[in-house]
């Protein structure tokens, strides 16, 4: 009887010690996992939208119009550079109506399109009139509107390029080029062609000038 | 049955009492004459820990634009640890490429640290680091990020990835004031315009006990 009790006491003692040991292992793990801490920063870079336009060269139309010369052309160009993600527009306008004037002496009427405001090939001007108009070409100039020419015509004869389409200037902006993305660093050059003609009427001799303003706007 | 239980408790008590007596005999509290010694083992556990500061978000300067081709920014992380074997500090981006604005992004700079120089017709974003625990052989000897948007010529830059890349390490405990590691951000464009917009990169710094 005594042996049985002694045996039970030892058994219970061993079981108790086992559970205590297990509790210690749970509460005080011997395997330590290296700690890691993190932090975030947000880095912001602002790329400011900007647009530049070159200074177009003043131009003198050739040949001079006179009693035996009815047509004259000229050209100039602007280079536009922008980093605007949505691109730019380039528009032109005249400072006066009509655009090409010789003070109060005389003036050329603004070119009359077959359909008002829609450029069309320079088909000559009506008898008894003298007119002044413009066209454009370049990478960002839509050929559907302005034609497919890559030059303004013959500067010796004043004859316009037949592949171009002209319209008359106004004192409000008319877009001649646009794009919906950043330009190359070297920019995009847009050429503008001017044409003047008299038909069965003499423009009074003198110096006629038109001030044309080009405006490049970041879209 | 009750009798057995009673016996069980009585015997258990006697057993414990005997153990106590036995202990008192073999470990006397009163020493007599001859020298005796005793040891106690005192145990202190120093738990390892690590902290990292949270620097302010960074706005690079100056803004890039059609007339400005380079921009820089700076963030400083301070790491403290009592880990006997030290720590490592790594950085990573949340996306590839790291610096994005909607559909537009700056390409990540090359992955091997080199002096900041952009290939033609590219715009890129990268980083360098300097500090007590930053290897100058890898990251250069620069002690600042640059000025006026121009990265320091004596630092070496690399591009971010979405996996952590170590920028500082120490194999011992840090001082209680911790160790600063400065990360220099650089962005630039060369021969091409980065589309305008606000670009952001989320950079995560991770300090890990070794």
C-alpha cells in the first residue's frame, strides 16, 4: 500500500514539473527573431510646365508688287518648345483689320475664302480686288486644313505653292499648329507663308506692313 | 477511498517536509569556523531593439522645367540599436520605376552606383547615400547632396528597385543618439523634356538587426 502511494506521489510530482517547464518555455522563448523597423518617405518632384517661342524674323515680301507685277509672297517661322504633358497650340492674328496697310493711304483686303474661315488654295483674287492672306506648314500643322506644301512658293515670281491652302488674317487668334504632348528639346518649327495679289487694280505705291502676332500656349 | 486520500495527503506532506529538512542539512545558513563559499548567479537579460526615425516627406528642388534640367532632395534616417551584432539599413521603392506621375515616369537610374550623369535624351531618377556607416567605396565620399539642383560630383548614384538595397551597416551597438544616414535623391533630364506634372516616389527605409 505504501509503495503504491509513494509511486503516485513521484508520478504526480514529475507531471507537475513537466507542466511548469512547458509554461516557462511558452512565456520565455529561447529563439529570438531579429527585429525590423521601417519608415516611408514620399519624394515629390514638380516638373513645371513651360513654353517658349522663338522670335520670328520680320519678312519682306518678294517680288515687289507694281504695275507689271501682281503677286508677292514671303515667309517666316516660329519655333515652339514645351514640356507641357498635354502639349501646346500655336495661333496667329493680325493687329489690324485689314492686316496689310499702308497707313491711311491704302490697304490689301484680308483674303476671302470660298467658305469663310476655311483655308483654300490660293486661286487668285477677284477682278478689281487686292488681297493678303497666309498659310502654314510644319510638323504640327494639319495638312487637311493647310495643305501639303513644304514651301511657300516661288519667291522670284511671287506665285504661291499650289498645294497650300490660305485664309485671311483677323484680329483674333487662329490656330496653325498644335500637339498633345511634350515637344523635343529643340522645339517644333512652324512656317507661315504670306501671299498678296492685285487683280486688275493697282495697289497704291508705298510700303505696306502687317503686324502678325504668334502665340504659343501650353495646352 | 477517503482513507486513501487522507493517507496520500499526509504522505505528500511528510515527503515535502523531508525534502526541506534535507535541504537545511546540506545547505546550512550558519557557518562554523572553517571558510565556506557560495556562489549566486545573477542573470540580466538585455533585450535587443531597434528604432528608426520618420523624416519629413521630401520635395525636390528646384522644379524641373524647360529651363531647369536637374533637381535634388534629401532625407535623413536615424537608426538606434543595442543589438550586439549591429544593424543594416536598406531602402527600396514602392514601384518600378520609382518616380511617377500618372502615365508618365522618370526611368530609374542605373543599378551600379556611379557619378550622376544622364544619357542623352533621357530623364531619370536615382539616389545616393552618405553617413558614418555608409561605405564610401560604394557611395562615394560626398558629404552633402549638392546645391542648386546639381548632385554632388563626389557621390555615386544608383536607381531604386522594389527590393531593399543596403545603404548603411554597423556590426556593433550604436550610440544612444543613433547613427544618421542621409539619402540624396536626384532627378534630371538630358536633351528631352520630362512631361510637366507632379511626380512622386514612395521610398521605404528598413532598419534590421543583424
